[in-house]
C-alpha cells in the first residue's frame, strides 16, 4: 500500500522541480528598473550635455538623446566614485550589461573625470583626449551624465553613451 501513496508524491515533486515560469524573470526585470534612482538634473549636468551635443553638431553629427536609465547608471557610478574617493571605471561591465538588457543598446561606452570645476572645463578635457573624444563623436544614439561633489567640494563625473 505504500507504493501507491509514494508515486503521487514523486510525481508532484517532479512537476514542481521541472516547472518553469517567466513571471519570476519578468518580476526581477521590473524590480531592477523600479529600484533605480534618477536624480533631477543639475545645472552643470545640463551644460555638459549641451556642450557635448554642440560639439557633435559642429562636427556634422546628430545630437544625442538623454535617457533616464542611462542617467541612473551614471549617477550610481558617480556616487560610487565619491564614496571611494577615486575616479575609476570599476564595474563598467555591470552598467553595460544593465543598459544592454534594459534599453536594447548594442554598444555602451563611458567617460569619467574628477576635479574639474565647470562643465566647460570637463568637456574640454574630454575633447582634448583622443579616447574620450572618440566617445563624444562616436556612433551613439543616447547619453546622459552625472556630476556629484565629494565632501571637499570636488566634482566627480560619469558620462555614458549608448547606441540602440
């Protein structure tokens, strides 16, 4: 008599262990985008975006569109650099993967900087650097930027570019 009661239990266990649901994956994706922080743009950030787009236009390129999901990733990284008190590209591949997964980006690059006191000074520094300028004039469709001050009042910057 024990065999007939074991068989339904085994079937139930097998069904539960092999069942799949896309709802949990969708829920995780929704949570990932619901938990992002998109702060209001600061004046210096708006100026940086305008200066970069002006540079692109003056070089015969189309301006880039701003995007909240990019801003969220730029902000998160800038906040990280402030906390570390160090300029870096740490965890770039996680930001890249997030943007590829959630925006349909096929290409993601970033510029970072530290210590510049104005939008014009940081954008000029990026333009005067071959690698940073390549991002500014690159084949991208969207971008955004974050600028945050540390406790000593020094600015940290993250500028992310994507191509969709």
